């Protein structure tokens, strides 16, 4: 059986699977050894079991272990203890307000990541969230200095009394916190202390969570302390887990590949810039990154990878031959309705929208599927390598312009309000070229769609986000 918990997945009666273990390890060729393992094996009643990060795709596990049933644990939270504290301050700007709204809208996810620039108020948002949720909380930090800063901020920003805040640094203080847990409502602990406690006793942190009634775990600077983060998440079942970081990635590319399985897909990234920045010359677009599921399994992804990396042409062929383009059309129509409404509030007349695909076959199927769903054929233009020079400008005057990213990335002089980009490229230059085609008077809307079941598409999303956040007024991620 495969059991999915809040931060980890348990594989019962595990049989050695090198492909899985390799994917969850970091090998150092210089030391010639594995430096990180994002899994733990243990024996119970003579049977080997294994725990791995929750965000390793269940679809891949089902492919590896077809005989195992998948069960999602829905009993978490029954031991959470309620508290009654208030935040003393309201959000200072639209970014903080929208981030808190995002947390409320995504309450159902057990793991959430907030990525905001330094100074944007990650600590305030976390403390406000704790007060709004009315539950005991554990904050995990990487240094003693930061531990003390969190306490100071909690006293400044909330009405939590100092005597109800417990600082945990060192084995003795962890033991005391476990013994006197009823005296405290907010625990702030250093990574190394919790990691050390888990190494001494694998069930110590989970026992502490259950007995103390802690419902929320906050991890500050979640891109640091990789080994500790792995140990904490694989050995506890906190109901609600919030990860804070300004840089949701590792500098070492090997660790970064592993890191994507540790942190959640669901995250808010630089939400809610104000109107002034939206109208500035260099930051005007609003960029949405949409996660949607095309049902891609591990073997499909491997078939798209060549000696030169992820092959976009193979990806495009796969979507066309496996009836995935209609799914892309349905996703497009859902978000286009929202985008059209927003643009019409800013200008008179019909907005103009570009739809970017990789292949001509994708473009052909996409147009046919739009027509099947009631879109007027006269409103659709095709701008690609097969479009004659005489008809190019005519095609650019339609309400919907279906094009390839290569064709539309060229210098095109036409008004454009909405960009719907389905191509999982990673080039920052291409991302800037494409987004640069949008109208800049009030802030164009750019949508980038990524298949969450394909880890190469997820990688392309992260690359685009890194590129476009330098130019965008706001970058928002949405799960569809």
C-alpha cells in the first residue's frame, strides 16, 4: 500500500527500486558517495517500508508499484489544539494582502510555499496566518540569532504573551519543551536541534507534535538546511506546513533537482504589486503561471529526453498524438474568460489574444477544437511559417491569433492584450521576447501553462519565472 500524508509518502512492503532511490539522491563524484538521500527505509514487523517526500509524483509510484493501492490520509488535524491570538497590524500593502488571500484560498493544501523578496514581510504574513488559523505553531529557523528575531517580531506584531513563546536551541531545551508543552502556544526551534533529536529518536518530533497539539509548521528560509528539511518532513505529520523563502531553489543544480520533490508545487510568488509599479516603464506585465495536468507518466517524459535534453518537438508530437491538445483548449478557455473580463475593464472593444504552441499540428488541432466549442472561425487567425507574406498582417488582426513561439517571437508590430503561452521553453531571451509583444500602456496579461505531471515542464516554468520576475509587475502561480 502507498499512503500519502501531509509531508511524506509511505511505501509499505517496499522492494528495492534503484530508479526511485537514484531520483531521490544526490551523488558527489568527487567524494564518490551519496551526500543526500530524500528517503528513509525502516523495518516494521519484519517488513521493509520506505518514506519519501510527498511531492514525488504519485503517478510515477503507481507505475513503479502497480500492485499497490494508493490511500490519502484524511485524519490529520484531530490532535491540533486551538489558541486565540490576534495580529496587531493589518497588511501594509496589496502584496501582503493578496498573499494572505492566496493562503486562505489554498487552505486545503497541507504544504504551501511563500516566495517574496527580502523586506516584503514574510515574517508578518506567517505570524498573521498563525493568528488567523487559531492553532499552535512551530517555527523552524536556521540560526539562534534568527530565532530571537522571530520572538521579537511575534511580540511586536501579535498579542501572544512572551511567557507563551518557547525558544528551542539544544537538546536540553527540546526535552524541556516536550515536557512543558502545555505552557506554550508558539515554539521557535533551530533546524539543527530538531535534526539532532530525530537522529537520536526518529519518532521524537512526531511525538512532540501529537502531544503538544501543534497544527502549523513554519519553515523560514526553506532553501537552506536541506538535510534537516528532509529529516523533519519525513519524520512528522504536521497538518499545515508553510515554507518561506526569497529564493525557492538551491545553487547546486544536483541538489536543485532533488529539492523540487521537497517543496510544494502550490506557491505564491511575488503577489500583488501596486498600481504604480504596474505602470512603470520596466515592470508592467502581470504574469500568471498555470499548473495543469496532462496525465504524463514517467515513461512519457523519458521519451521526450534526448542527448541534448528535453526535446520540444517530441513533446508537441506527444500532445497531438495522445489527444492532449483538447485538454489544453479547455484550460485556455477557462482562463481566457477571466482575462477577457479583466482587460475589458481597462479598454474599449474586444481584446486581442495570442495563443502560442510549438508545432503546426498543435496549431491545426487547437483551431478545430476552438470551433467545436463554439468559437467563431472568423475570429481565429493562424500566424506561422505557412502563412504567406501577403496574409500575415491580416492574420494578426483577428481576436485569437494561433501561432508558434518561434514565429511570434519575431519582431511583430501589432496590438496585443493577452498572451497564452503553452510552450515549455527555458530560454530567458525567448521569454522576454514573447512577453515584450504585449501592450504596455496599462499592463498586459501573460499566461504561461505548464503540465504539472511532466517534471521537465515544471523545470521550464521555474526558468521562465526567474526570467520574467525581473520584468513583471506581478508573478502569480495558480493550480488548475
